[in-house]
């Protein structure tokens, strides 16, 4: 089932649920998606894989300088991220995930669970297996998926103008070939190097601070005058002096 048809189904499900129950927040979740379908509404106190799947998709909305934990536990931070996501798309902003929120998420994801404006191919120009980095292939690919959802949030905040990804995951050999640092986050699959596009490097770097990236490097930082590097290590390090970061 292609994305256009899924969007129509999700929208119809939402309309039916709304007309029957009158309040979207108490309706059964709109369903039918080739990637992932939520079967219940979620709010603070909920736990489980469905919560973690939601957290992946709202990981780009943690607030300034924050990173959302993908722990499968719907706490205040997840509620706040959901609220920001809802606000970003003009939805009822109550911090609870129900049919309206799910319908928007379904519209934003492709059948392989990547956000509509990014692909695994963009995040891995090194090899087709995701192997050879600092973590297992499965972990590197999973990290890249989270990075894409953060980039989707960043892209939307920048007016839905295209973000060009110059480099993503690298194996040790690919990293060495381009002169990457031995501890580069590219080896973990959670990094992306971004072109300036129509936004400009500093606009991208400044906005990235709101979208879950612990590492932001750009103009003024050695060897980063021609791209913005974003990644998700455990601790924060931002440096783009030319941009005031």
C-alpha cells in the first residue's frame, strides 16, 4: 500500500472516530500503516514498545539542548516532546498520543519507517550492510533511523526546505578514506554532515540545538567550515564559533 493511500485511510479513520465519539482524544487510534501501527492511545504512565516507537518519531522535539530517552516509558519528557510535535503541525497540543497524532506520523513515514524526506541510502553511502563501524550493523542502522527523524524535525522547523546530507554512517575503512577522526560519530551511525542548502550553515546550526543533537559542529570549528555536523553522543559538545555557538 503506497503512502498516498495510507494517508487517505488514516485521515478517513480519524474522521470516522471523531464523528462517532466527538472527541479525538478519546477515540480509538487511526490504524493501518505499512511501517508501524499504534493500537492504543498513549499518555503519561504508559510503557512498552509502542511508546518507544513513538519516542523515535518525536525524538526531534525534546526542547533546547535536550535529548529524549528512547526507553519505552511515557514520562514528562515524552509528553513535552509530543506536545512540541503537535504544536509544530497545528494539532491539539495536549501531550497525549491519539488518532490525530498518529495520523500525522503515518503521513510522515514511508513503509520502511524512515521519514518521508530522508532515506537509508542518504545516511549510508559507505556500504549496503551497515557493518564495519564502532557498533553492530543493526545498531548503526537503528541509530541512523533516529537521526533521520531528528533531521525531519529540523527540516520542518526550517520551513520544510530541503536538507542535503553529505555523509552519514561510515565503516572504519570508509572513515579512514575520508580522513575522519578515529572516534568519529559517523562510525556509530548517529551522525550526519549537512550542506548549507538555501538556509545557510549558521541557520541550520542554531536551529539544530532544539532537535536532540548533542554534537553540533560548524563554521569556525576546525575542518567544519563547509558543512554542519550533527550527532548524538552521550555528552554535549557544540562548537560553531562563526555562528555564535
